């Protein structure tokens, strides 16, 4: 039981850390894709992608504008809001 409680606290600490990071700054990452992702995915046939830890959505936007169907997930609500705004600005 103690291990379960420790895991719950660790998850809450992680969520709090990332939310505080995003909420405390206007922008944490550029809204462009990671160059390694873009170079790798450029040679793949578009399909479905999971952007786990999507941050502010740069990779999500790149994939979506290259015909990928993307599910973006993040632990920080502020990061997801920024991803949604970036997607809306790009008509996604």
C-alpha cells in the first residue's frame, strides 16, 4: 500500500512540475517540430501518431500538416491549451 501512495505522490509532483513550468512562461518551446522527428517522419507514409508529452504542439502541428492523424497528450493543462491554440491558428 505504501508503494501505491508513493506512486500517486510522484505522479502529482510530476503533473505539478510541468503545469508550473508552462504556466510560469509565455512559451517554453518553439512551435516548430523537433528536427529529428521531421527528418524521420518525412520518409514515412502518413498514418496515426500519438504525441505523448506534446508540450506546446510543435510536433503535433508538423505531423498534422503532413497528413498524419495525431492524438496529442500532455500532463499539463496549460500545454494542451497551447497545443489547441496552435492547431486552431493553423486550421487543424
